[in-house]
């Protein structure tokens, strides 16, 4: 027996609603339980054996570990994943934060421009292709900063990829920016 068109339309509509609810539930599950989560700063507070030797507010960069530590107190630090300078651009020793900038403009240094002549001479802060990201802490070393990154460069975190700078996820550099003062010591160890 053939069902009237209105009954068929009602069944199709009911199936579409059920499918939409199932798809919504599956998407929620994937976001809530399967997608990688970024740890908040409080979740990344770790014991740090050398913290007692350093005053709170000191930044320690471990090139080998691809990690930046912000010393909280005599026993703990907040650990952030980073990208470090590539071979031939490494540095070590003591530096200090000499400036803090939100959404800074970026002019490629001569060494970068030599390797990438296609780059413009200036990229305005906030532009999606600005490699400084949302914030930068400049250091008292020639053209070196701790800064955010572009969406395309996020995958470089955890590698040796920069021309001397320390690259962080934007959410991490924003957190660090809120904690650090101009004059803070920065120690780079290999």
C-alpha cells in the first residue's frame, strides 16, 4: 500500500532531524574528547630543580628541550613549548627583556631578507602573515625576540626553525607577556 506524500515527507523530516542530532552529538564528542587540548598555564606549572638559584620572573630557555621556563618561585616554573634558532643561528648566555609589544610590526632582518627576498620590507602588526604574532618580548641582543607566530608557522613549535628568535604559540606568548616585566633576565642554555 502506498503511503500518502505527507506521511513520507514527515518520515523523511524525522530521519533528517535524527541524523542532524546524531551529527551534532558526534561533533561534540570529537571536540570534547578527541581533539588535542592546549594546556593552560596552571596545568603546565612543573617542578624546576634550578628554580632556587634563580629569582622569580626569570626566563630560562632550553634549546635542547625546546622549552621555555618562567620561574614562578624557588621550586616551580611554568613550561611552554617553543621553536628555537636553527643551526648556525643559535645563541646562549644571558640577555634581558628590553621591550614589550602587542601586535608589533615586523621588518625582516637583513639575514632573513637575503634568504627570502620575496618578503615585503614591513609587515604590519595584526596581519595574518606577521611572524611576530600577537605579542613580542624584545631582548637586548641584536634583532632577537620571544614572540608569537602565524597560523601557518604553528607546526614549527618544537623544532629548530628560527633565525635567532624564540617562537611560541600565540596563546602562550600572550600568557608569558602578562607575567614578564621589562628588565627580566633571560638565560638561554643549550
